[in-house]
């Protein structure tokens, strides 16, 4: 049996609106150190027009699970 037949890729998009950069970095740090096999495949951070210290972010996480 091939390894590809045993595992399934899982993707999840997470969006943040109007968050401060420290909260965003803290979330990413916790995901990276959660003990789960998780990879960030996409990360986009934009400064909001609402305030100079708030950001919108989109993150795509990838993982695998056994079938």
C-alpha cells in the first residue's frame, strides 16, 4: 500500500479582522507549537484602514489525517 493511499490532506482557512499584530503572532506561535502536524501554506497580512495598529489576516493551514 502506498503512503498516499493512507493519508488525506486537510486544509483550513482562518481569517482575522482588526486584530493587533501581537495577538496574530501569538496565535501562529501556538499553532506551530501545538504538537499537531500543521503547516502554513498561505499567509497574508494587511493593515486595516480603521487604525494604524490593527491588521486583517488570512492564513491557510494544511495537515494530514489517516484514511
